[in-house]
C-alpha cells in the first residue's frame, strides 16, 4: 500500500501577499486637502496626490509603483493620496478627462505634476523631491506642548 501524507495545514493556500491594503489614503474633505495644499499644509513632507474624476475613479495601474515606493522609502517623509478632482479648486484643471494626474506637493506648494500612468516619471519626482530625514516621533511629542499652555 502507498502511504498518503497529508499536506501541512495551510499548504494549499496561496502565498500571503505582504500588503494588500490601499497605499493611497483618500482625501474626502477640504479639511484633509488643507493639510497638503496651502498655508496650513503639513511642512517637510512630500505628498503624492492622484487626481481622478468620479465617473472614472482612481487607477489601479499605479498601485504597484506606490507600494514599491512606500517600501523603498519606508519611514521617510512621503505620503500617497487619491482624490476626486471635483473636491478642490486647485484641481479644477484636471477635471473632464479620464487620464489620471499625479500632483506632488511639498510645503503646501505644488512642485511637480505627472500626466497619465507613468511609473518612471513618478519614481523620479519622488527621488528628486523627497525631504531629507525620517519621520521622527519625537518631533510630534515636542510639538504637543507648543500651544501656549506651559
């Protein structure tokens, strides 16, 4: 007779992907948008914002590039977002087309734009524009007592 060995538990399961959640955080309000664009924006970060129109939605084609960059620059001052171009006045010129636009913001100012899904261009802008240094949890703790209650 032939011995039958049972597969190890979970052996028939496909390999687990490292990260399957969304890389880009949706911007759904003008308050969220104000942390990226304008005078009240978070300083010393590079924000990559994919704009799209509601009838088309965000592209899935750039997700692997965002994931790769997120891993490559882990701990750095880089954030990815996605938003409907109808939300803010600053994105009005990106309405009316199915092509996504990738807007790059630093210090509240738009520093670059990439039209269409162009992974090499997005990667180059991130490499050229990303602020020096790492996200520092101590900076956040230091800033907590600065509202005049000392």
